[in-house]
């Protein structure tokens, strides 16, 4: 089980991509403190059957089993979570945002997005950067190429 949490009203395109990549490989519990309102990406996430939604307790927070994993909404998930793989997200990827960039390490489980402000639909669709290519490769076009909330 992979646990993701959001405690603000904002739910960005990158957050949407993170969740959609996570549910490809993992059972996901999505914890919310405050549900984003009138947010097209959140509305799409709410339709996913592979996500269990729970409310963050105001005092105790979230409940995670000792064998579960906690994730982040600025990470692209590329495979099943495995013990100690969370540290993979901290590895720098030289050239990840360059048009001809490559990842230093192949067979990654997690890819941390270090420039989240760049990750927009236009960027993912049009950029030849390593991160944009990765997102297009990991997710089906109908998933990453969302238009008007459909």
C-alpha cells in the first residue's frame, strides 16, 4: 500500500500525474485534510477505483501499516514500491530538464520532480526533455494529455 496525502486546496497537474503513475503499480490510499474544490484534476482522481480515500485526522494524522510506504505528490512512480526505494527519489538526474538529457541511473522506481513549476500539460506535450519524455512513456496519452477536465 502506498499512502499519499494532500492538506491544501490546491491540486496541480503534477499532483495528478503523480497519483496516476502511482496507481499503475501500487494500491493507493489518498489522505485529505481539505478537499480541493472545483479542481478538474481532483475530479478525475476521485473517479479512480484503485484509490481508497480517507480523511486526515486533525490530531493523529494518517495511519500507515509497518509494511506500507508513504509517497509524495511531486514524484513520478515507475514501478512497484519496494523496501528502501524511497531513497531513489533523492538521486540527482543530470540533464533531466534538457532536451537531450538522460537519467544517470536506469531502472528507477521513483523520479523526484525538482522543478515542479515546469510540469504543465504544454510542457509535457511539447518538450523533448528527459522528464517530459518519461511522463509520456510511463502514462498513456489519454491520461497525461487531459483537455478541459475530460
